[in-house]
């Protein structure tokens, strides 16, 4: 079938109208997608600032670092005075010619407890560890055997000025001191040279004694076997890094109530901007996306936002939905915010409210992020992402069809032009023949001829 010029004109008009409609659909769907992504990005940025959850700070960062450890963090101020840090025991062995020097064979035994005042008190809760040393083992082999024993003691060979020395470093805390015993294998002596205990060993080999950290919170004296302190301040973990005797630092935990209320007001406004655009786009009479699955599914998901459980792991009495924080939705799909309801929740369960404004799978950001990803993904059936892909593909096909018809139209035009030119030549030739014949006839009919 060859397209005639007469047929092409209405088809061009139809294709142009379809292209305009698709352009409007793509523009509207892209705008909705952009609004969702902007909201999602803004929420993520705001959550990461940390001002929507109680966030600890410290006035002297050289003394300790602080971090929020649980959702039970309470706003307030606490003083921290560090008297001493937790330390590990460090033990240095006798000097050998080199790390490759053999040490004999047998069994080394690490026993743990408190080393103080030239004596050792074993910790009954800390089992001893036996380390087998084979025949021909070197000082470096001993270090590797200790490290692989799981004893919690780090060993290495230090090349000191007087030779190679085995250095052992334990864990922090007074009860993590240790002694090293040796049982030599028969006929292969030498391993006992590495043994050490405070009552008979060379005291110069004990480079550092293990100790607990000593500090005070609000003047209350406390100790810790490590410099990582989990429960001294409710909901805050401390890592002690220095001392500040006589000059307490202040640990401050902000009250996020006003920030959360401001956030909810802005969040409601942002949601309503999207809902307004959705209402226009899905208007049954004039909306570009009136019958679009992606737009309708997005509208349904937003309508359910207030009642959706966004904190499935929350405690029994903690808020689990945005409606409990004052977010409500009207019949037209628009949102409203009841600040009094939020304030009541903040008064009764501040940590539960604050937990909803942290990053992770659950909470406000996690929920909105999931809605956004589902709506914009091209891999989720019935999403705006799929709609955009479909409309774009349809518009490309229209463009290709229009180009094809234009090519056909040009072919018809060229053919008709050729036919017209041939007709003109034929007519011209006919006129020449006619003139010749008329001249002959005139001559034949001339008087006297």
C-alpha cells in the first residue's frame, strides 16, 4: 500500500496530537518523579544532621568521644572527669641473637589475673591457655603460635638494641594481666627462658601493668575494664582517650522536640505539594495521568502513609505510625499536622518518637525512601518509572512512524513531480505536432494549390 498525499494529511495531524499528548504525560510524570526524589533526598540530609534525635556532644574532645548507643538517650547535661585510662599489660622477654634463634620446645601457658606489687592473683573466670611449641621453633614461631592461640594476647618480635625480644601485649583491664609459664620437652631445653611471673621474674621485663579506667560521671566514681564505656550515661557510649583531673568536661545531649515539630510541619507541606500535583495529574476529566497506574499507585501509597506501621520493632508503648505523631489525611488526599498530638507523644515517650527520625530500614526516612524507590523504579510493575519508560518508548515509535510517513510522502511527491514533468513534455510535443499538421493542412487547402 502506497500512501497518497490526500491520506497523509490527516495521519500527520493524528500523530502530532498523539505526540503532544505523550509529551504532556512524560512531562507530568517526570515532574512527580522529581518531586519525590527531592523530598527523599531532603529527608535523608535532614536525618543525617542528627538534630531530630538526642545527639551527645562533649566539650573536650581530647578526653573522650561520645556516640548515641540506644534509643533511650535522654536530653540533658553530664560532667565527665577521667582520672586514668584502662591499660593493657606489656611484657618483654629476654634478649636473643635474632628472631630466628631457636627457643626449645614444650608448652607455654598463659594465666590471667591481676599483676600488682610483685604478686599475681589469678582470675577464676578467665581460663588459662596452653600453647604448644614444637622442636626447632624460633622466637618468631613462638610469636605466631601465641597470636593464633586465641588467648587475646598480641605477640611480636622487637629488634631491640641488645637483641631480639618477644613482646606480649594483653587486653585492657586490671584482671587481664598475665604470667607466662613454660613446661619444657624432655631433651630439648630452653623454653623456660621465656617464662615470667612477678615474684621471680625480672621486674624490668614488665613494661606496663594492666589497669582499669577510673572516671566520674556527675561526681559519681566509676571504673571500667576498657576505655569503651557503654552505660555510664544513659543511651550514650564513651570512648575514653585522655585524662582531665580537676577539669571536668560536659557531655550535652540535645532536646530534639522543637526540631521534630518543625520537621513535621515542613514534611506535611512537602507532602501536600506532591498531593496537589497528583490530584491535578489524575483528574478524570483533564489530567495527563488520569488513567496512569503509576500515578494512581503513588496516590494510594501516600494516602496510607499516616496509618502505615513504620516502626515494627518499636517497644509496646512507643509510637509506630505517623498518625500517632499528628499526621492526618483528608478525603481529598491532603495532609494536616496536629502539633498537640506530637507534643503529647514527646512528653510521654521522647525516645520512642526520636527513634522514628533516624536512618535505617524503618522510621520516617526509611518509609518515604521505600515509597520513592518503588515509585521511580523501572523494575516495579505499575510504577511511575515504568510509565515514563512506556511513554518514552511510545513517543519514539511515533517519531519513527512520522519519519516513515514523511519519507513515503516525499516519495509520492517525487513520483508525481516526475509524472507531471513527463505529461508537460508530452503536451509540448503534442502541441508541436498540432502546429505542423495545421500548417500542412493550410498549405493543402490554399487557393490555386
